[in-house]
C-alpha cells in the first residue's frame, strides 16, 4: 500500500515532481561543479603561476661571485665553475619530477658584434631530451613564457640565433638576415623581446655558446620551474636538524626547499636555491585565490541548498488537500511524514545523480574554457554529494511536512490554508 | 498598472488597490515571509558576488604588488639619472605606487676580488621587495647589508671589512645578510648617503612598483617616458604578464561562479514565488467572480510581485554588502569597498525575476474558470 501510494504520487503528479527534481538537479549540479572547481583551483592556479618563470636556480657549488648589474653579466667567462650539461636530464630522476614543469640551462659568453662587446646567451629553446625511457621537451619556451619572438625560435640542434630586439634595431637586422658571430655567418631566425637584459643580447642554442667558449658541456646556471606547495613551518626547518621520520615527510612534500635539496642531490657539485621573488610570493597569491574560491563555494552551496528547500517546500505546500484527505481517512502523522520523506529521498537520489553528472560536465566545461584543461572530479565526492542532496531535501521538506501534518484536515479539505 | 485604476478616476479605488496589496501580505504572513526571505537571500547572494567580482581585482592586484617592481627606469648609456628625477617620478606616481633608486659600482676587496656594491634607500627596499630574507637591516651609518654569497667572500662570520673603489677605501660593518636566490646574493647594499660619500656615483636605476590596472601602468610608463627623455622606461614583463594571466584566470573563474550562483538564487526565487501565487488562486478566482476586470487582477498580482522584489532587493542588497565586506576581511584583511553602483542592477534584476515568477502562474490561471478553482479542484 505504501509503495503504491509513492508510485501513484509520482505517476499522477508528473509536473510537480518534475519541477522539484529539476530544482534538485540544478542545485546539485551547481554544488558539484563549484566543489570540483574549488578543490582543483589550487593545482590550476599553481600551474598558471608558473608563468612567473623559474622558481629555482642551480649554480655550481664553488662558483665565484656574480657580477650582474641590471641583468647584464660582467663576470669574465673564464672565471668560476660550470655545471655539466650531461647531468641536466637527471633533474627528471628526482622524487618530485612530475612537479618540475621545465628547466633551462644558461651559458653567457662574450662575442664581438660589429666592434662592440656583446653577450651571447646559450640556452635550450624546446630541446628534446631523454632520461631513461622518459622523453621530454624543455627550454625557455616553458620556463620563460614572457619571452616573445617575432619570427621563429631557432632549432636547438642548429647554429641559428635570436637577436634581442634593441640589438636588432641598432644593427638594423631582420629575421632571415645573417650575422657574423665568432667568425662565422649565422642565420637570424627571429628577434626576441623580453623586457630585460636579453633585449641587448644574442640568444643562441647552448651548443653554439659552448663551442664559442671552447668548453663543451659547460653550463653556467640552470633555471628550474617547479610546482610547489606553499611554505609552512615544516618547510622552513633545517633538514639537518630533523629526525628520520620528519625528514621523510619533509623530503616527500613538494616544498620549494625540498625540491632544491633533491636537485642538489641529482646534479653533482651544485648548489640549488629558491628564487625568493617568485617562490615566496606564489604561496601568498595562491592562498588568497584558494581562500576566495572556498568562500565563493560556500555561497554557491548555500544558494543551491536554499533553492532545493524552497522547491520542496512549495511542492509539499501545494498538497495540503491530499494530506487533509489522508488524515480524514485515518492516516497517522507518522505514515504521512514517512510518505513525504520517502518521496523526498527518491527525488533527491534521482535529482542528485543527474545533477552530479551535470555538475561534472559543467566543471569540465569551466576547466576547458578557462584553463584549457579538464577538472577532475574525485569519485569519493559522489556519495557525499548524494548524502548532502538527501539531507538538504529533507531539511527543506521538514518544515513544510510538519506544517502539513499539523494542519486541521477540515480546513485543508475546504481549501482554506 | 495604475492606468486601469485611474481610468475609474477615483481615489477610493486606489486606496482599495493598496489595501488589497497590503492585506494580501498581512493575512498570509507565513507565505509572504517565505517568499520575501527567498527574495532577500537571492538579492544578498547576488549583491555579494557582484561586489566581490568588481572589488576582488583591486584586492588581488595589491597582493600581486608583493612581486615587487613592475616598471624600471634606467639611465641611457650607463649615465646616472638627473637629480630631480626621483622627485619627478614621485609626482607622476602621486600615491599610485613607489619608486626606489639604485646606484651600482663594481668595487674591489683588499685582496682584489670584484664585488657589486649598490647604494639605495634601504627603508623603501624593505617595502618594495618584501621577499628579501634579511637577518638584520642596517640602522647606522657605514653599516652594510651583505648578500649571502658575498658574505662568505668579503665578511666571513660578519666581520667588518674594507672595500676599494677608484682608490677610495671605505670601512664597513656587516649589519646582516640578505638571501633572495638571485643576483642580490652576490651584492653588498649600502645606504644612499654612505654610497654617495664614498663613490660620488649617482643612482642609475629606479625600480617602480606602479599600482592599478594594466592600462593605468601603461599610462604611467608613457608619462614617465615623456618626462624623463634621458632614461629608458620599460615594464618588467615577467611581473606584468604573470599578473595579467593569473588575474585573468581568477576573474574568469569568479565570473563563472557568480553566474552559477545568481542563476541558482533566481531559481530559488522563481520556485518560491510561483508557489506563492499559485497558493492565491482562490483570491484570484473570487476577484474574477465578483467582476474584477482581468487587467486589475493581473496588475494586482504584478504589483505584489514587484513590491516583493523591490523590498527583497533593498534588504538583500544591504546584507550582501555586509557579506562581501566580511569575505574581504576574512580573506584579504581589508574591507571590500561597497559598490552602491550595482544597486540598480540588483533592484532591476530582482523585480524582473519576481514579475516573471508572477506572470507564469497568472498565465496558467487565466485559462481556468473561476468556478473550478473555487470548487477547490
């Protein structure tokens, strides 16, 4: 009898049930999408913040002091120590290699261009490297996204060069022209604009800089761009002062400090340091954005919970006559409440499932249109979302059901409410 | 809606109209209150979201200023900036940011090591580059801030040290070390007075943190370039582009969230109000049975909805402003400035949604005979 009541209620009141189900579906959909976005925003923004460039720098351990003013290297190239290019792919062998977005080696050398002493900077543009079976591409196109080239990037295996835009303007050279560098004509594939010292320099494949310097395999410094976890108290501690258990926790967290430590382990005779301007501010900005999205998600959950309860309350309010009839025929409060709650649960489960699917699609669409990447949804969320949907539907119905149950059947049947 | 009333040309009718409007709300307090509540919440949530959306960009921009200078002014051809350049710069900025001068020389230690020494306004640097990890800032004359890598060369264990530039020797105490992971680690920083007394070299670089939108910063760059023809003014692309990118993504996410939330809130209002109007179908039927023209009945319902929308919007707006201010304080430790400019949008939107939710059931009820409704079917 009870099952039939529920069945008939759904069969005969399709419009009302549909309205309530739509409200639940939309509410759950919005809630799912917002929860998905809020949980994933940290990862997504962390990736976006990589557009500030490298946050780690690796230098030779016993290097002499840098002589840099305004980004221009004044150190004689003969001075100081070098890293070995052959060691670089080992960066991919570190514990947190999945978090390392890219790296670029730098080797500045002095060349004579049209009678002027000019810096030629050797680096990777989009170099194909292998580490074990792992094939990957790295270079300044990844670590220095604000570098803009008009023309084309040189091939890393070629002898072609890029000219800084101010240097190109001074020398009156265009992409496609040739320039004599170290007694040999080189093709200019494009002009480079960085807003920094490179605008007055020549940027070339690393191998070209090495052959001009006469030191094959030499790298002056290595810029590494890694996704990190914002610094906390543990991150700032000195690893030497930690017990083995604490050290493991520190080592296995993607702090910028622990990644620096691992880079130092991977590359012999090196010193890795965080670039504080980038690394320190990243955490602050990330925390703010995450905090903001969290609060906004609460607002979304609140709004969708309210929409669901409003729809449920309306749906039940409209059925006072029915309640009056049931009571007049001798149904107890408990039986009536059970009927409504069963209906509400059914609606919540159906609406919740459809809404969860819709929310997944919505989150995917938001991810694709804003970040150009999908936003994954943890399957663990599914039972939680359904449970919340049932709870909210219950809460929304409870007040209306209580009112309907306590209402005098005589008035209800007369249509006065 | 008043036109139908005015066509009857008498005051009592207007007062009757208002009375029916009021009684409708008073007699069915519970239903009216729940409809108003939905309206208030929807308006509050929408106001908070719109307010945040407008203001959060300014808040985030302030956070992004912690990345330091976004514009550099460099004297051309290795000369120094003219004496009044800093004053001119500050007058252009006029509170829209700060400018810090830097002077550089390459000095020698007594054993012939080269090291970059910079003179600057240390107080300002402290504000501009707050990512510098400094053990102790210099307070007195002839105290230096030594980069961590430089310290191992010139001043191991914080010993006092000598530096020589063009035959002039200066004796310095090491106040503390600075660690940044960049070229600052290999430098020594002095106060501008000490630096000028020793070397006689004037600042050649000005690091500027200009606040505001990219357009504002562009305008400042253009203005500076015009004012200081002997210098090169260029944006720090790394900082500007990173900021633009992250801010753009945040804004897009926030606007998507705002759209979803406002949609849900509107839905909530719609379902509550439809229920409310449906609930009053007996009033509707009685009025029609007593001979009220359709237009009068419709305008009564529409007026009710509009009043509800307007009152809800007003209360909701105030609550929403408060909510936005609270979010601002919780997340950014600075109140979100109330944007009263968005009130017309919220008001209009609320009334529109309310009218829409009144029209829908009226349209459905119109086709029903009053007798059927009165029989309670």
